[in-house]
C-alpha cells in the first residue's frame, strides 16, 4: 500500500475477434514521472519472439513484415489522451492471432512498476448470417393509415465460441436510422425513443420464431411508420472480465413501407349566409382504403377559432352503424361512401362561427367486432350569418317648445317608412342631449335614457334625479312614436336633442339581438334670455361706536330680469391676518335663506350665542346686528346675497349671486399694551425635583386697576430642543380661576396658580425625563371698559424657555450599592459560620500521633 510505480494496462485477455473485422486494443499508463504525454511501442508474437509493429515516437520502429500494412493504414495508432493510445487493425486475419505487447519508454527518475503489458487476441471465423424472409431485395408495402403489417428477419451464427446475438429493427424516414425495438444479447427487450407507449399498448411487438426468425409486428400504423425498415444484428461475446464485447455487426434492408394518410376536409371554404336561410356543409373523408370500413362523423361548432375540441359545442353525430343523434333544426345525411352532409335550417346570427367535423374510420375484426383504426379532425370553416336588417327612417320634431324659462318641452321621435318588418322585429328608443357652445369646442353627447329589448327604461346620470321627481317624462305615445317631455325647462336644458331607434330581432331561443340603429336629425331647444342683474348695498347705521356697543348695518338689494325673486343673505367678516382662529381671513357668521330661516354658520363663541341677529326688514332689505362688540370683532363685514326664482314643481332655482360693499369695524382705543415673558430661577433640575416656571405679564401705557383686568393663561411644551414639533397643552387657568390640566402619562404632576395680579406660576412636581423641552405661556387679556363690559384682547405668546431634566447619579446608585454590600456581608458571614460548624462537629477525626524524642540540633561549628 505504500509502494508507488508506473503501471501499464491493456484489456484482460483473451480478446475474441472475428476475421475481417476491425480490432481496437487500448493501452494506458498511469503513476509515471516526466512529461504528461507518454509514448507507446507495440509488438506482436505468435510463439516466443516479439516482432515490432508500430511506435508513437520512432518511425523506424516497425519491422519489415509490418511496414506495408502500417504504411497503408491497415495498422495504425490512435491516441485517445496523453497517457492512452489504441492499436487499430483493419481486416484482421487468422495470422494476426497471438500475443500483443504494449511498452512505454521510461521517463521516471527511478525504475519502479511495470513498463509493458500483454494481451492475447484470438481470431475466429465469420459465422453470422442475416437475411430477409423470402427474397434478397427488400419488398415495397403500400398501406392505409390504421392498417397492420409484419416484417421478418432471419439471423444465425456458427461461431465456435459461445456468442449471443443482438437484433434491432430500425426505420429510416430521412437520412438517419432510428431504433424501433431490440432484443438484446442479454435477452431483454429495449424500446427506441418515442416507441415506449406503443410497445406497452401492444401496437409494436418483436416475436421469435422457428429457423432463427425475428418478426416485427406493427398495428395501428400511422404516418410516422412510413419509411425503409432494416434488421440490424450484432454478435456479442463475454470477455475474461465478464463484460460483454461486440465482435461484429451486420444489417439487411427488409422492406419499404408507404402509409397513405386519411384526411378529413370540408368541401366548402369560408362562406356567408343570410339570416333565415339554410347552411349546407359537406365533410369528405379522403382515403384509398379498399376494404370494408365504416366512418363515424361528428360535427362541432365554436364561436372562436382559438377554442380547443373540448371547448367546442357538439352539433350532430353519426356512429359507425349510421345512427344519427336527434336534432330539430339540424340534419346529417350520408351522401356517398366518403361524404357526409350537414344541413342547418333557419340559421340565426348566433350561428356565426367556426364549423369543423371529426371522422373516425372503423374496420371489422375476425370475431365480427369493429375496431377504430384512425381519427382525424378537419380544419375549421368560418361561417358568417348576415342579419336581415329592417328598412325604416326616423323623424324627430318638437310639439312643444319653451319661450321662457320653466315652460314645458315635448319631443316626438317617430318611425316612418318602415318596410320588411315582421312580428320578430321590435323597436326601442334612446334619447341624447348635446350642449351648444359658442366656441368650436367638441362636446360629447349625454345619454338621457335608453330602452332594452324588453322595453325596460335605463336612465342616464343627467336625467335620473329629475325623472324620479317627475320633471322629465319618457313615454310611448303610439306604436311608432316615442316621446320626451320636460315639465319645467331651465337654462341648463338648452341645447340639441336627438333620438336613436334600435331594431331588435328575435332568435330561435326567444332572445333579442340588436340588428340595426338609425339616428334622427337633432332638434335645437333655445329661447332668448336677458342676463340677470343683482345689486347689493351695505349701509352702516351708526357712524362711530366704541367696544361694547352694538354694531348695526343694513343690506339693500335690487334686481332686474328676475321673475318674483326671493333672496338669501349671508354675513361674512374679513378679519386681520393676526386672527389665529381663522387663518384664511374670511369667516361666515350668520345666514338667512329664501324661506327666512336663520342659521349660525361659523359663529362659535358660546358666551355670545345670541350676540348676532339677522332679520328681514322688507322684501329687499335686511338688517344685521352684533351686540356687545369685542376688539376681536374688528374687520370688514359684507353681505353675500343670492337671488332665487321659482322653478318647476314648487322648487326654488338659483338665479344670480351678489356681493355688497365692505363695512369696517375699527376700534380707536388708547388702552394698555401687555407683554408676556417666562422666567425660571433654575431651568436645569434633577429627576424627582421641583421645577418652577413663572409667566410674568408687564403692562405699558394706561395703568389699570387689578379689578378691571383679568387673564386667561395656558402653558404649552414642545418636547424637542428645536421648535420643530407640535406644542402640547400642559394646563390652563381661565379668568374665573378654573384650572384645567391635560392628561399625563408619567408620574410627575403639575400645579398652576396665580401668585400676583400679573404673575402666574407653573410647578412640575417630581420631574421625569419626558418633562424636558421648551415651555412657554399664552395669555389672553380681558379689560373692563368704562361701561362695565369685558373686552377680550388678542392672545400674547411668550418666548419659550428650555427646561432640562438631569439624572442624579449618586442617588440613583446609592440604594442599590448599599443593598449589594449588605447582601454580600450577610452571605460571607453565613458562609464562615457554616464552614466553622462543619469543621467543628461534622468532619472531626481523631488522629493518633506517634511520640518523637526530642533531639538537639547540631551546631554549625561542628560541621
């Protein structure tokens, strides 16, 4: 196992070969040193002496008796790799029987291993014979698709050695031969590619018979079975290493088989048929079968050319006993031996599609039963059924046209000159509206209503609500007349109207299919109108007033070209941009509709719910009052008026809108000016400590008594170092002393109190991490006027101050450290106690000491 050396290998002999065949003897070398490509020398011996045959590296190596065969190529070397060659001997003869030695020149640093190997070659006579069944030349067979045929081949051998035969049947349909079925030298059946299923079904068999015959039986022949057939026989012998070796191979062509394909075609190509006519199609079976056979025919219909056979609809079928399935409007007849006619009477539009037939050929067996040999499907034929369109015209006229708004409109859509109409034709109508524009813009028509084949009315988006309210009516006035009535025509109804009459045809299954549509000319609905005008004037009744007094203004309305108008009024206010309650600038205060119903719009001051009043003084005059005005009410006030005219059905219709001139409320006061600031003595606190924040109000200008001023104070916090988050309300204190706190998640608490008339303090008890951030207060001053009315001043926001919450490291670790030291001390003492008790009472052992006599040590001077 630890030795390593060059190894030269040749096949284990003897090698048995047949005279006249080509012999290939391989030789390889392994475990060698030196270059990767090795050289080889071949020698031959019949007795004791070896004769040199050929070498890979020395052209003068060949002996004289082999020189002619080597030069002619009958003997040559064929290199298969760097370390292997093959000795090829063509047309081997009995004189070539003997021992062959393969040698390799040494390229190793040390000589170890074997450098040559020998193999015995035995040449036997050719005893293999292969022939057809009866004649030397191949026969020609012409068969029909579905027939059966048999081919025979004889193969035998007289070899003196114990050899086995391998018989293979092959077919050539082009240039190459393909295996069909083989009986191997080991006695096993081997199917060629694509013949596995047919072999298992029994359609292809290989049988052995007397006189060394091998019979190929093929049933249910198809087009792929056409071609040349040959019998390929090879002779195999078992070598010394128990492996099988093929020693020779012979073949003979047995027959040439031609398969006549059975086709199924429909004689008629794509065709067009008129509705109510008959459809006539013929299915032809083309075959040269001369024996007795019967055909089974089935007709199919498909609406699409892409549908498969399983998706298609079966129309009619005839089995091989000529029994036809039952059908009322479809018949199938056998015209001659190979033709079958399909007749569809009274065709309909739904019969348009693709028709194809499937035919199967049945032949009788010896036992009297029938056997299906072939089945084919024709290409589909496209059939178009043209509908019978009735001939008619459509006329649209207006029996009632509006001259003014809210007048009725009636349109009549009449069918005229109707021809070729019968009981199977039904008419329906569709109504359309198209708005007329002065420009060249294209406007799509809008569907008002349409009818189904069963006269069910389907409403469009434009007319659905008005039709449900009875403003728009669709009805059938006569057999040939459809009508549209608009009870109250408005300006939005002006435009072009047209109708579409659809003709529906009844099919055999009593369904209705639309066959034709005719569109009428459009009718224009229009009347001349004058533009509505509306003028609104606002008047301030009191030229000057102060805060706390009543503001009063009137709105006078005048209109033209509006019939019996009614007015709805809306009071709006445009506040200064500093008003944060309405950043958009315009506020809707109070409104009064055309039925004199008052409604508060955006007036949300609960303390002054009754502080605004809007009333109708005359038919075209309205008065607005605001009691106890505040400074925050300053701004521009307007009247927004909408004129309404009576519409159809007692409904009011909006005519035109108007806006009044602005009335300004401006308070000229010289009252005090308030400023707010936030202060803290210690803005950085530790966790759990108390944080004090002061909201300080300063006043400039006129000094006020403490009883004449009051404040609403709200505290906010922004939980970030920068003011980039939404503020959070902490607590608020209104001017009546009521404190409101927001909901908190942590354990800290808040308190808000007034410590002086102009100072408010916010305390955060037990500060936590989430209490950090920018804190500020918002103050709303209230000032009492000389008349005793409290006036609300604009909100004042203080500059924020940052509150930071630090962690006390000593206090945070004090108790855990003390607890740890205490536990460690207790556990240590307990361990000492346990050890002492164990050594004292549990592990005590008496030790007997031997007595030693006491001797003095020797002094150093005596050494």
